[in-house]
C-alpha cells in the first residue's frame, strides 16, 4: 500500500512524511540550495525567493573525473567543491535528497558516504532539510512514481529554463523546489492559525 493517500501534490503534506528539524522562519527573500549527492556526480541547484516567486539562480554538477578515482578522493572533492559553492551562493537553507536504499548494497553505501561528505560541507548553523525521492517527485510532478524526464520537464516549466539540464542538476533543483513548496505550505498553515487562535481567545 502506498504511504501517501493521494498522488496530488495539492493534498500532500511533506511535514507528515518527514518533519523538518526546526520550524521554518518566514522570509520575504530566501535562497535555497538543493543537493542530489552521488559518489561521482553530485547535482546542485540554487533558487531564490523574490516576493511571491521562486527564481532560478544556478545549477550544475560536481563531477569527479581524472585521477580522483578512489572513493576517499572523490569524497574530498565533493566536500571541498560544495564548501566553495556554499560560500559563493550563500544559501539561507539547504535541502538534500534522502538516501534511497536499493538492492545494490555497495552502491547504497557509497551514496551514503557521498551524502555525508556533502552534509559535512554545510557550515554550522545553516539549516538542512531532508526529503525522500518519492516526496520530491510528488511535490514537483504530482506523482511519486514520476520518471526523471518528467521531473526535468516540470523543473524547466516551473523555473522558466530553456534547453537540456543534466539529470543530477535537474534532480537537485527538484529538491530545492520541493522544499520551497513545503515552506509555502507551512507559511499558509501558520497564517491560518493566527486568526483561529484570535477567535478562540475572543470566545473565552
């Protein structure tokens, strides 16, 4: 049985599936860094809130090539590259895709280590939020079983991008957009709760 009652993202509550580590603070302007960790290719995507809109800032991949073939060396490259990326773009929050454990245990372990290297690059005090792959697809496409091609198409549509986007970068932007949707939902809930509490206080 599916863990979600519906495939519609309008009825999806990310907080119910995986609550964030801390309440989201309201912000008129906010920059989000989305990460899709991988041991050889780590995708990243940066979006920024400007008023009521979310604008694309940057996207790309940290690709480990050349002499950096061993896993420890790849992890070092991921760590140092993301540390420089965070310093350059100064995000206010970071969203990362949670590790999906498949049948290949060795691949899952390497992915987990790459994810650890990416998270270690996040400075102390910078909030990090995690989302399951199914939750990300559900928030962006409307189906938790969406294919990568569908995710890439929706990302181009939502952010007004032209041309092809590398799958890892597209997935990273999807993580950022998922977090933006989650943030928007919590803000709406918070706003609705204020008059409700005021009305309750008035009846006492």
